[in-house]
C-alpha cells in the first residue's frame, strides 16, 4: 500500500504518434512490439494502451501469415541475425 | 461493393515472364468475378520469413480492389487451386477508418508506381541525386536492398 508507484509510468508510443491505422506490410513499425524471438510483447512491458495493443496483435498476426514476420525463430537465428529481415 | 486488399506470393522458381503472366492471371480472376482493381503494388522478390513449400524467397504482389462481398469465396477458391501461388492474404476494409486507410494506401501505391515509371524513363536523372544525398537515400533504400553490407560499402569507398 505504498503511495509511490513501484514502476515508472509508461506511455503508449502509438497514442503519442496518433496512429489510427497500421499497415501489416510496414514491418519496421512492428519491431517495437516484438521480442527478439518474435513474440508479441505484453502490454505491461511496452506500455501500449489496450486499443493499440489490439491493433498491433492483429497486424502482427497478418504479417506472420504473409511471411513478412516469422512465427518463431530457433536459438541459432536469435544470436546470428536479430531483426535481420525487419530492416 | 466492399474494399479489399490481396497480397499474393508467387513461386520464385518461375521465370520473369511466367511471373508476370501469373500475376496477370491472378488479376484476371478478380476482374472476372466483378472486381474493380484500384491499383497494384509490386513489392518484388523478397526473402520469406520462413520457408513455404521449401521456397526461401517469393515474389510479392499487392492488389487493391473493390468487389461484392459474396464474390470473395469464389476468388479465394480460385487462388487456392492456383499452384503457382505460395500464399495469399485477403484483408477486408470495412469500417470508415479502414476505408480511409485504404484510400491512403491506394494513393501511396499510385505514387510509388508513378515514381518507378519516371525512374524507368530517365534512369540517368534519378541516379545523380542518389549519389549526392547518400545518408537520406540509404535509409529509404534499406528495405529494398537485400544485402546491407553492399549499401554500407559505398560511402566508405568514396
Ligand atoms: Zn495507444
């Protein structure tokens, strides 16, 4: 029951940039919401708001289906080429 | 009529002419089912994020069109029968916000097509500014250029 916040308050990057639509073909923009193993980062770590997190998760799943973003990567690929194909 | 977008990935093993013919056939499927193609965007040969049918690369092509919603099942059925297609992704643009985004995407694709057409007409004129403004162009060119070391090697040589 401490008065101070335990963690720094985070802000939604997409709200600041006033994003209201995301294109799944622009893969570079998705990088901030993917872990190095290409998992979708949870909202509690990125600070995204619910609205934008929902948009991102849909867009990432579309990009995965379109073979623009991998579903998973092996341990080897994590070390050798982090975000190689997202540039 | 509803607005749609289709991304198709054509097999990389075909020759350039065969790919063009395949893309034509795909567009033909849409138009023959009552679709009106607004614009197309060629992303070109790209590395796939994961192999599909043992192919490491694929030819990406995006088609923006509007069609009656009932025709989509038939279009997708025809795509599924097409063996030259590795993958297709159909996106529906339904809400007002999405339709606005669709218009924006079409405009962007048209602009890109006009740019590349201009570049094809006068290749010498476009190459000269590219050499002078190295840092800006490099940023823009990075997604297109496959091998990054090559792009980085040029400023070091100058
Ligand atoms: Zn937000």
